[in-house]
């Protein structure tokens, strides 16, 4: 059996005070074509690791008994941070790194290559064996490392895996595992309003702060430490058991080694006697010494806890660590930070926001039907939750009822006013219908549990509607259907930019634009939901064979006709195969009357039929005979079918180009006809094409979509502004000459010389 052996792995904690060494000696492990040995022992430790300073663990490698059948075999050492202090923010999976820094392995020796990598499963260093190479003595090939972010105990776990590249042996996972413990000295807040895990934080007046103090390497039973506080009063001190986690003040309970300076309390501080020898880097669990200090302040102040080492011979003290805590006023209920947001009645209550609050809320008037809910979040002035028993009250003016509780999405049974005084920072105001149709204004207030002061957090408006009493056509987009049969518009529940812009038109199968929109209202004019979508009845089935309507779901704020998700109905109609240009039909849109099921609520819309483009006549025109350079340009395309009627709505209109460079967009894109016309923007704000900048005639050009592909032109010109000015100057000069002649004539008659 051929062997590659890890002869030595050493660790050094790099800190401001020096280096600590951890060495390794070999020991036999599991068998295979590669045998890995790994049995570290501590030989010395003089470093004092500190938060924010890198800890580096060098790796030393050696080989022996290398022959040809081990060629290509690898040995991998993986290092992972497996334990960290409670307040550390390090990611244990990704904190470790590996490096080839310090690699001096000769390439002609047994190990031909060394690589380093870092992954979520730990940092790695891999060595690859060279055939027929001499035994390699222990040499540094790289290092592992991490940077501690707070004082306390860290544990790095190392595992070795080897692989036989020739396949002749077995792959052995975790041949051996060894842990290296690093003790980082320092002062760290474990109880405060902020700053946990650091030496600087905040706390409210009257509340306690706890600071864990980890003593540095080389501290022992002869070491003594002075602990005092300024700006705050120490109220407790507790020694930790060996390697105690120091998660909270309650973690430590022992008074061993603690002596009050005045013998009565901690007003003048205390002295701590070292409990054991501290080793910065170790493989055992006998390396730490720590204690916790509790302090508080009744007034706003900046407090500093100071830990000093005491020279056993001279008694001179030297500052070792400090921790600073800023005490401020106790945060109070903040009406400015607290929020109240409205959302849907039975879903999404916990995620209510200013966005959901902006959406109008309405529901049928039926008693106790949920209309909406308001999430009330009570916060203190420091932004933290205020879970005291403040009273949240909701009252209604107009239509509606309310219920205040701590449960989201459950409307419950509401009344005209409701109050909840639970010890919770979040309450819900459920708003239900009261059986009447109309508008309701809900006022939400908070009454402070201690001061009794009442403040309004918000007012909210909702509507309830009764049974529909009227339907009407609110918007008409297309009224000219296609001869020979086709669907005009789309009865879409969801309108969106793709259907309204990319697939725009009346005849595009993917459009979401309706031919027309029906609006349903109650007796008060409020938008109302219908029990069923309206139906369409054609006066002549040989012209319009069918039609359909769908509720607009209000899904798109830009294109939806309804923001409520009901009350508006997108409709389309389909012409019959027998429909001819010029045919007419009246569409009756109807829905059962909620007041009398034997009757209908109805409205009508007149539609016609237009021909196709194949035999149509198209024209192109400009809105002016002449333009000032750069003036807005409106281009109109018109199309009439062979019967002289406008072509069907949605029929394609050609793109338009120009023989001279125009301002803005060089080409007016193809469009579609509605009512026989398709014009570029008539609004200057929306126009994209403007007259040329150079004077003289210019021509708009297009090609008709008819069978003959007729060339379409429209001619206009740009006025030469300078030529006009020259003409005016010439006219003025002529008038001056005439005036001079007249003056000379008058002077002659008067005998003036």
C-alpha cells in the first residue's frame, strides 16, 4: 500500500499582539491506496485574537512511500466554521476561506499540485500525488482563515478525504475530524436596544444593558481586572463557567472571583480574579474565562464600561476593553410612525400597504357582507412594535359597520362602532355592509393606554351598492363589423398592454379591447355588480349573428375599465357570414331585472357592416397645405369599400413615409381603421412626427393594402421664413421711397430748399 501522509497542520491566530501556533503530528488512520494521518496537538499559543482581525490556520503537508500506482490520487482537507458566538452575524457555511499563500511545495517532489477553493460546504485545500517522486518532508502549502466579528468562542472543524484516481482502492470520507477552538477576547453587548454583538449600542433609560467580557489569551488565575462604569450604574456581575456561550445576562449565575470594591454594591465597580488560564487557540475545552456585567441609567446619558488589567506587582492599571451604551428617552407610541392601511375584506390583511390602501373598496349592501379591512400597526418612536393595550376604535358615518380585533381576514359580526384594547401592536378593523346602499366614512383612532390621549390614525371611504336598476353603454370603441363574418373586439375579463397595444385592433384575435363597454348602476348611480354577465340580442341575425360580454376584473390599473373588478362588462359582437357592406343591426344588451325576474334591464347599440380592403379606396391627407418648419404634422389615412362605406373597424392601415427628413419619427407606423379613418396623433403632446426643417415642398407616401397596391401621396410645403421676412423688408423699403418722394414734392410747392 502506498501512502500520502498529512505530517503537520498548524494554526495561527493573527491579531494585533502576535501569532499563536497550533501544530499537528501524524497518526495512522483508515486504510486505502492513500492513507491520511491527522492527529493535531497544541504546542503553544501566544496570540490574542480580536473581533475584526483575521484568524489564519496554516496547513503543512508531507508525503511518504509514493509509487506509480498512486499517480493522480488526491488528498483534500476541508475546514468549516461550525460554532460561533450567539451574537455573531457570520454565515457558518461561507465564513471560511482557503488560500495558497505561503505555498513553497517543489513541483518536482511527490505532490505535483495544490489547489484551494471556497464553497458553501467549507473551504478546501487539495493535494495531487505525483508518481515515482521522492518522499516530501513537511512543507507549508496554504492556509485556512476567517474573520471573527464579535468576542467569544469559535470552533473550526477539519475533515480529511482522499481519493484514488486509479480506481484500485476505496474512497474514504472523513477519515478523521479534528476541531480547532479560537477564543476572541473583548467586550460585547448581549442585552441592549441595539448594538448586540458589538461594543457600542443603545438602550432606553430605566432598562438594563448586559456586556459580556471575554478575557484575552495568557490571562490566568493570578490575573486581576478592574471593572467600572461612568454614566450608568452597575447592578450585577456574574462569572461564566468554562466556555459559557454568554447569550444573555441569565447565562451566567456564579459570583466566583467577583469582589465589590466598596463591599456593599457595585456603585464603585468591582474586581474580577482570573478563574483559569486562557489559550487563544486550542483543541480542548479549557481555554476561556469570561464574565457578564449588568448596568442601567435612569437618565439620558452616554455610559462607558471600562475593563482594566491590574499589574500584580505594581498595581498599575491598563485599559483592556471598553463598551459604550447611549441611554435615551423611553420610546413612546408614535402616531407619526404608526400606520393604518385598507385592503380587501378577507385576504391579504397582514400585507396591507399604501398600495392596497389606494384601491377603492365597494361591495353589495347585503347585511354583514365584507367590504374591506384596515390593518392598524402601532409603533414606538424608535420604530419598534408597541404591544401595549392601547385602545383602537373605529366608528362609521354613513353606510357600513365595523369590528376591531386582532384577527386578519375574518370579517365577523360588525356594529356601528367597535373598540379593541388587546395587548398587541397589530389590530384589524373589519368593515362590513349594514344593509343600505351608499357611502360610508370610517374613522380609526387610537387612545393611549396610559395618557388617555386619543389621536386619529386615518379615515377611509367605502361604498355599498344596491341591486342594479340601469345598464348603459359607457364606452364605444368599434361599431363597424366585417362583411362575410368576423368577431369585432374582445369580451376580455383581463385587459393588458399586450392586448391593448401589441395586439391592438378590432379584428386581432389576441386583442383585449372590447367593441363596447356596459356599465351597471344602482338607484343611487353607484356602480353595481350583476348576478350574471349581460347578454346580446341582435335585431337581424343575418347581419350580427351573436355577441358576448364578460366582467372586467379590474386587473390592470391602466387598461381595465373597472377598478373594483365588477360593474363594467367588456363586450364583442360577431357579424354573420351573410353580412354585406352597408347592412345594419341594432344590438339589445340585457340582463334580468333584480326587482322583477320577468323583466330585463336593457340598452341598445346600433352597428353597421363595412367591406374589406381588397377593393377599397384609400386616401392620404395632411392637415395643412403649408407648415412652419418643425410644426406638428397630422397624417390621416381614410378607406372606403367598393360600396362607398367605411371599411370594417380594425382593417389594417398602411405605414407612411416621407420624401424628406421630418422631425421626430421618420415613419408613421401602420395602424388600423376605425370609422374608416386612421390618423396620427392630433395632440401635440402625443405627436411623434413634425414638418421638415428645410423649406419647400415635401410628400407623404404610402402603399394601399388593396389588391392593386395603389400608391398614396399627400403633398404640402414648408414656408421659408427668411423669404417672408425679405418680402416684408422690400415692401417697407418701397413705402419709404414713396414717402421720401412725397416729402420732396411738398417741400417744392412750399418753396423750401
